[in-house]
């Protein structure tokens, strides 16, 4: 009797352990993919053009709201610890200084953007909803980034909108549609990786 119960408990433990380790693998993977995408940058001041936001929305889309946000929190933690995961820009600070620098608002918005993308896609899986979720997440990143620029650096809303959002408008639309195309091109089991 006890051996049968122990075997069943052992199988449950193995399945739970495997599921957790697989989730952890994908969280770490998307944090690292975001770090790599940050290195694909066109250094423009005060905020460079990068592929980071594509990976942020894809983390939410593929991992779901919670794990997508976790992957971006991990990405921020790695950068705050001083690892070179943030976009390399001339005169760019490292570690925590980057969070309080001109790009800090954008970076701090990443977990929220991944969460919102994942949350919407968990509920609605059609193309229109996916594109809207990814666009909304990018707009949130831009809005928080612009607010951060305005409050802490430029002190001029018009200049902040120009330097922190308007220059990214076409680039953002291209990245949203590219992200949606990638999302639908990758086969998923149970709508996650």
C-alpha cells in the first residue's frame, strides 16, 4: 500500500519538478534573448533604437502574463547588478545608474508590457487581439519612457515626446507586426512554448 502511494507521489513530484524547471528555463531564456536584442542597437541620444521591445512582447506572448513579466524582471535584475545586458550607448551608465538614466523609464516598463501582452493573449488568441496587445504594450513602454524623460531629464513635454516617442513611431509599428508574425509562425503546445 505504502509503496503504491510513494510511487504516485514520486511521479507527481517528477512532473511538477519538470514543469517548474521548464518554466524557469524559458524565463531565463527570454531574459537572455532580451539582453542579446539590446545589443542590436542604433545609438541615438537620449534613447537608442533597439530590438528589446520585440523580445519583451514576445516574452509575454509566449510565456504568458506572469512568466513573461518574470523574464523581464530577471533581465532588469541582471542589468542592475552591473552585467552588460542593457543597450550599449556612448556615455551609457552601467548597473543601477542606467535605471535612473534617460532610458530608465523604458526599461522599468518592460515587465508591465510583457504582463499586459501575455494577459491579453491568454484571453484572445486571434491575430487582431495579438497585434493590439503588442501595440498596447509598446505604447505603454513609450509612455512610461516619455514621462521619465520629461520628469527627470528634458523638463519639456514636447521635447520628450519628440525625442522619446515620435522618433520611434514607424519603428514601433514595424516591430509590432514582426513580433506578431514571429508569434504565429512558431508552433506552440497549449499556446505556450
